[in-house]
C-alpha cells in the first residue's frame, strides 16, 4: 500500500513560523509534523510514500531524502498551489491502483489508519469537532458519504471531513472533470462529489486520534498530544540537586545544571544548557542547541538555537529558531479578565479557543532587558525589540520596536 501526502502548502495562517519553512516541517515535540505522520504510516505497514511538495520543497527533500527509516520516498512537484485535487493529480504517475491520501499538516493515529485500511473500496475519514463551520461538513447515509459541504454557515452536524482518504485510480477520472471552486482551486471534495453523483461509493470511517494544525495554537495542542505518549530517556548529563519528575527526554550532550526542576512530559534536544535553577513545566519542547537559564517555561515550543537565559517567563508560547530573550523579558499568557484570547492573523482577529495563550515569535528575534510581551502577540522574523518596551498585537518582520 502506498500513501500520498499533500505537503506543498505554504501555511499562511501559521505565519510568521512558515516564512522560513513549510508548515509540514514545523516542530511538534522536536520532530516535524510530517515526520510524526510518516512514522504512524510505517506502523501500519505502508512501505512507500509519495510526497507532493511545493513551497520550500528543499527543506522536505533534505530531511527525508529518497529513503527514510526503511521506506521509499518519492516526490511530486506542485509548482502552483491550485488545490488538493490538483496536488493529487500531480502525483498520478507515481501511484498504484489503491492508495491512501492524507493532508500533511495533521497528526493521525496509526490505529485509525489501520481501521481505514480494513475497509474495502473508497474511504473518507470523518471526525466530530466543536467548530464544524471551519471544515467540510459530511452528510452520511447508510454508512456512506452522501455529500460534503465546505465551511457552511449553519452546519447540519459536527461531523467533518478529516482529510484522510483511501482511493483507487478511478478518482483521477473525476479529478479531470473537476472545475475550479469559488477560491479558484481544484478541490478533492469537488472531485468526490462528482464521483458520488455518478454512483461511486465512499465509506465513512469515524476516527479518534486526529489533530488538524491550521493555526499556531493548534501546535500547542498537538505538542501536548505527542508528549503525553513519550517515555523518559536521559542521554545527557544531570548534575546533583536536579529534580526530574514524570516522563522527560534529555538529548545527547545536554547538561541539566544544579537546582533545576523539570516536570514532564518534557522533551529537551541535544547540545543544550539548562540551568542552573531553571523551572520547566509540563508540555514543553526545547529544540537543539538551546540555552535556558534562571527562568520558568510552561507548555511551550522553543525551537533550536534559541536562548532564554536570565529571569524570563514563557508560557503557552511558540518561539522560533535563533532567538534571544534579554534579561527580564516576560510573555503574558492570561488576560486579567481571564476571557478567551484573540490574535491577529492575516489582518483579522481570530479566536484561539484558549483562555491561556502567550505569543508566537518568529526566527531571529532579539529583545532587550525587561521587555513585556502581551497575550496573543504575533511577532515576525528578525524583529529587534528595545529594552523596557511593551509589545502588543501584530509586529511585522524586520521591525524595530522602541
């Protein structure tokens, strides 16, 4: 069995994190989203992966190569991101008669994939969610998909299309007949609708372990999900008077200095220096070559080569690569009125669905001493923030804040 994974998208809703990497290569528990998905496919016996790539494709090709963990990796280039049907069409010459198709920006459990593979014929995975209006809502009749309604204002149910399919090559006949959507894209759901009208059957299989990563705060949800499954492993050095509780992974050549207190699940990469007197709380992922000093970090993703060395607080946040937080820089993660936090995405205020959410900080950001970053702040790449500054809202890349 082959699997085709759509990994060509830019991920504009995940900016600034996707200015320098495709969304499928964003780290969850120190591994790219795409790596987690491929690992789950390997567990159910998939032996060949076709990756449809486009935006910053060299990042994906360099990471996975032509063979990864014993499975063959092939690539198809979607030069313009013209929709999911167009993406699959670009890989038509690489697939056999029956194959899985998955969106590369979601995490799916291997048990659910296994259930899909057990079903004969075409399959569409469905999932119950609290916000069906943001997805394609699925109407089911006698266990088969009757229709898919994209992002309806008044959803008929909370059952949505999870973006995991099993097809045979007949789907390409309907892709050829698919017309552009209102957005000017060729959508696989439109191809499926054409097939259903002509008598093709698509079995609906409800799945459980599924996280769609559309916005930065979804990364924190996925990070928590993955970290909840880890088993502790200490490969670095731990000095005396360090407390480690729960499942904690410490990478090679990392040193945890005296007085540090780590409560798992937590993952810390290679070549890091933690402490002395660092307090790292659950659901934190720290990448490689990081320096964490006398500070508190909670439920956050800290990417590689970043330094948070002196009297800092980081909660419920995502910090990109090669950042440096000056002494006393603190990120707020809770409104004083404790209401839901909204953030600015593509010029619009978007609800996060979270009461606690700190900041999203791009790559190469530097802050001076005693900088205050407010809840829901989005800071672009290569931003310089002067000492004693309060930062709020959306900050464009290459800005200087005084």
